[in-house]
């Protein structure tokens, strides 16, 4: 199973910066939302580089906090949004009901070296191939690993 997951992540992400635009969008929106935040101003303008501190900021949930840690601080984290949650359940990597559970389960089975790029990769994959409705299983590069494929 762990091997299949590694192969699939690699097949989905041949370029190291695939999905970077998506992460950049999050960082920009995060920065705008915090520009007048008193807790950041009190912290000499520095954005925290720790998950629990980020989660205390207004409007920041686990997904945004993990993207900030990953894209902003180059840390190994997995940001789970609707694409990551849906696709990893379809692939059978996890069997979870919530994005938070998905994050915890993925961290158990995916080697750390893939965490950083997982969100951006699966967002692009979810927008173009494994769409919420009518996924394009016939052209999917990992369909042979997927128990949910419809060919
Ligand atoms: S085979 Fe279909 S359901 Fe499975 S990952 Fe590919 S597009 Fe998604």
C-alpha cells in the first residue's frame, strides 16, 4: 500500500512546483486578511511559524495554516482541502469523513518527502482529471491504482 501511494504521488507530480500558483493564492489571501491583525502587529509584524499559533489567528483553519507552513516556511506538512480529501479517499489511501482525519491518516502512510508538494499536486489533479463530478478515469495516469475508477 505504502509503495502504491509513493508511485502514485510521483506519477502525479513530475514537476516540483506543480500547483505552486494555488499555494501562492492562499498565501496572498492569508497576508491580506492579516494586514491589520493586532496579534501580528504585536508580534513585530512576524507571521508565526508554528501550527497552534497560526490556528489562533482569526479566520485561519488547519488547511490555511498548513499551506502557510509548507509554502511560506518550507516545512513538511500536509494541507488537506476538498480536493485532497476527495481524491485520497477515492484512491483508497484513506477512509475518512473529515479533512482533519484525512490529514492525520495521510501523515501515517505518506513519506515526509512528499508532504510538501501533495496539496498543490492534488488540487491541480482534482481540477483537471479527478473532478468532483464525472472524474476522467479513462485518461487518469493512476487509474490502475484506483479502486474507484470507472473505465
Ligand atoms: S481513476 Fe478516476 S476516481 Fe480514480 S483517481 Fe483517477 S480520475 Fe480519480
